[in-house]
C-alpha cells in the first residue's frame, strides 16, 4: 500500500507544496454555476431549505484555547507536517517539523464563503484524514491504533494532520480534490503510547522434511488520540489572510 | 436534527485534554550475587539517574530480589502490570526494555483489525430511507 | 602371582575353591559354583575330615586305612613349587628385629598375666588409653602453644601502614649494609621504643641506581652507630639485653624532644608506640626489583601489619608504593551491595521519584503500603492465628 510515490508525496516538501497549491486553486464551494472542472464540492445531503438548528453565526468555538496550548507545549510532527505557530521550545531540534511555506494566500470563492458557516456551525465534525495515503475517518476523542510504528515520536507528542480529503458534519461535507487545503481546518492528535500485538508464531514446513520452522513476529503499533477536529470559520480565515476571489 | 437521548457522563479519554502517561510506576529488581544481573546492576548504577530525570512522572523503585533473575515491572493506571525479565541483557538493552514499558498502554495485547475505536456516535447518523434527499422511492 | 600360576588357577579352578575368580566369557556358565557335596569329591582328599577319607575309613573299617593317604596324589607339581616359593618369600619379608620385638612384647605381656590374670567384667579400674573426651581439661604443654608469625590484629590505618613500611625499609637497608641475611630481621618481633624512635627518625633518600645500601640518612652520627650496633646483634643469641643496654642512653636524649609526635603515651597496646605517621615519604619510591629484597620486605611487612600477600600480588609488585597501595586497597573494601551504593550515591538522593530499598519487597510490604496491613493483622489476631 505504501508505494514509493505515496511516501514521497507524504514526506517530501516540494511535492507537498505543489499539492497545497493545487488544492488551494481548487478549493471552492460547489455551486451549480461553478465550472464543471472543479472537483472540490460541498454536497448538501439535506434538502436546501432544511437549515441546521444550530445558529449559523456560531462564535469561534472553544477549541481555540486548547489549540493554543497544544501548539505551545508540543512538538507537532506528522507526515508532511505543517504547524503555523510552533514555538521553538522543543528540546530536540531534529524533531522540529518543517514549517510550511505557502507562496500564495488561501483563496476562497464566494460560494465557499457563503456555505462555510453552515458547515462550521453544525457540530460535531468528522474528517477523513490521510496518513501514508490511507484514509482515517476521525472525530474528536477517537483513539487510533496506526497499523505501523511511527518513528521519532514519544508519548505525549502532539501531531497535526494536514492531509484531509473530506471535512464534514451531519448534513454538510467539504470534499477536496484530492485534498482539502490544510489552512481550512485543524486536526490534532496526541501520541498516547506504543502498543504491541500478541506474539504470532507461523509454522513453516517443507515437503518430506521432518522439521517445522517457527517464525515469530510481534509488531508494534503507535496509539494516537484525536484531540480536536476543528473547521475554521470564515471570519477566522479572513483574519488569517484569506483572499476572496 | 434528530431526537437525541440523554447524554451520559463523559468517560475518560486520555490525551484529549490533558495527557497522563499510562505507566505510573517501574520496579527494578536485581540480585547482588547472580551473574545474570550484571547488566541490570550496571544499568542501575549508571543509566538510571538519567532515565529517572527524563521521566519525572514515573515512580521508580529499586529493590533486590535475591536468587532470581533481574526483572523490570511496570504498573499502569488501569491497574494492570507488565513484567519483563532482563537476564543477561546489556544496560542498553535494559534501557530499551524500560522505554518499552514506559510507552506501553498497560492493556492486554490484542490483535485488532480496525485502526479506529470511537466512543462518539456516528456523525452522519444511521441511514434512513424516509429522510434525506432521496430522489425516488 | 606369576602368570603361569594365574593360568593354572584358570585352568584348574578347583584348587583353592576360588572358582569364579578368573573366568573367561566362554566357560563362564560352566564355572558357576557347584553344590558343595559335589565339590568335596573333587580334591583334597588328603585332609583328614574330607569325604573321601571318611569313605576310605568306612571301606576299610579302621581309622588308619592302608594305602596312600591321598589317592589322587596330593597337590600337583606346579602347585607344590609355587607353595614353596611363596612360603620362602614371606619368611624373607619378615625382618628379624620385628619378629624379635613381637616376641619380647608377647613374652612380657604374657609373663605377669600368666599367674593371676582375671578377665575384667567391667571397664572400671582399667588403664585408660588417650583422653577419653576429657582432653580439653588438660593444660597445654609448652610446645603446643601457637604463636602467630603476623600480628594478631591487622593494621589498616594509612599512617600506620606507612610507618610499618618505613620501618621495614630502614631495617632492610641496615641488613643490606651489614651484609646479613635479610630475613633474619623477622626474629625481632618488636623493637624497643627507643630503637623504634631511631628508626623513625632515619630518613630514606633513594639513590639513583636503586641501591638499598646507600639509601639511609641518619639524624646524626650517634644514631647511626647505635643502629648499626643494634642490628649487628640481630640473628645472634642474646639480642634483647644488648638492645636494652644501648637504648638506655638514647632514650634519655630523645624522650623530651619527640613527645609531641606521640599521640598516645600508652604505647604498650598501641602498635608503633603511638606514632601515627612517618616523617618523610622517600621510602615509597624504593624499588623491589631484587627478588631476595622483595621477599624479605614482604615477609617483614606482613609480619608487622598482619596482611598476607598472595602470589599474583607479589608478582605484580615492583615498588614499596605498590605494596602500601595494595594493602590500603584491601583495607577499604568497596560497598558490595548495590543498595548501599545507590543509597550513598548523591545522584539518587536528589531524585524525588526514585526509591531504593535495601530489602526484598514482599507482599506484606505491599499490604503495609496500601494501608491494609493493620486490618489483616487484626483479623488474624481475632481468629487466633497470630499472637
């Protein structure tokens, strides 16, 4: 599953920037009048008139405090990481994630700006985050047991996932093509520990040979916990310097 | 919005807000006489102070266990404990074992297929033929 | 036994009745012991009570039947020969003195016993041989007292060790100078106090060529003469009185000047008369390359300090400094237990999360820690299981 291209896409910076720019260009809300070539779309699963009960003008939610704490206390690492406000308090400089360098500000289309409040105001949210090209559908508080041992992390570290294909709530979803721009949301996970599977013993035999070989293996897995899944509101995006096209 | 039942009290989800390391105590047992404890004694003499300093949240107890092989025992928040026999191991190997116990979750080892375990109810709800934007019946 | 005879035994197994001694595997089953009756028929008809003799007597009807005594001709030729030879050698082996002594002893024992000998019925009144368990009541003879070569209590203090080394070096230098056998100094177990003071005052200046003879530097001419005079007596018969005579006058001179260095005046129990340290450390750099000197030094040093030097240590020692270091290392053994080491380690004492136990932690310790020990004990006491 982990093909070389996928890994390169996951780790290498230039490719990531390309992807980012690519998805930025495409990140706009789906509307009927929009160009048919845009693959990013917000599909409304509910009827158009069925508005969510929660108020549309939701205040920037409570996660701001937790997000600030996480950024100050943690060394956020992830595959193809990006942290905007990482402080340099990390003890090991080798582990400091590569800060994303965006060449152009986030561009928001009018339709996206119009429909984004519906998505942000309807809690809870889910995110389909991709790690090594595998999708993980996450909500806040989920525990993940990755199918591999993540290197160079230790319990207590906070990672920020920046590769998502879908952001969504009950009635709305924002799809990327293939990925949503990482400046639209924040998804942080905490490394909780390292788990192992029970020892597997594989019996290997050859023909006409009265000998059984026992192959033992015991893989280790990294345990994660989703700290928050936050989709930024339009006001926040404009405050951070998004440009309305 | 559908009808929702009464929400239960939130169960503990370590790491969502505060993070507590699951390993709360490490016991180091050694034997003064036996040769299988040589690496352990060396570890306790030279490497343990740095290990203890790096992990101030773990209580570390050192006690002899004569006429037995050296053992590291980890006690976890969930009440379980894990023991690793470190006979004839070098100090570096023992250090790795101690780190393993430190990072472990304390749960019994299980084989799982699904990567994600969630306590939340489904965000998009259960599919229902009478609601939603069905085009035809 | 000669091989031919052994073969004979094999082939004619019935000679001495030792039938199963040497049996080859082929005829083993044949050589199994036969019934006694059958064996009696075989041979040895010459003995008077044998079955054949009885039968002969019965046949003839008299106690002295006519004819050969042994109808089979008695023992064979080889057997007879062997018997004769064996008897000769046995006789030769018995020394005449031993046999005589035996005879005399037997006759002496027999002579008084012949007249009024009454066998004893109880052990009372009989002569005792040995101590019969009461040996520890008997005072030891003069020859049985053990005197240790080394001092009884080992010396461990650093100053005293260097004092002993210094004394040994001075003594050996003097012995070198006088051309006496080096180890004869060990006959003097302890010097008089004044002599020791002279030795203590003498300095060691190691020569460049490592010679021991020219290494001494005396405080004055008088002391040199006195020391030389004393050490000329070492090894002679009357050492002690001479030393006392000589030291009388020296004592008077030095008694006042050096009292400051003597910590404890009660020198009789103190080693080295209460002296605590040497005046100079020149002796430490003297080399022990000469094997004879090394041996003499170690012998005298171990006599003075009570430390034993094993062979590997002796082999590795080349200077006096090494000897002193070796003994000092022995004197202060490292903390063996890890718990003591950890408890003494300052790195651990500053750690709030590290706890070091010296004893094994048991289940009862866990109960005590969790606060349920009192409950358990109370319950056990209520049931009468513990006091």
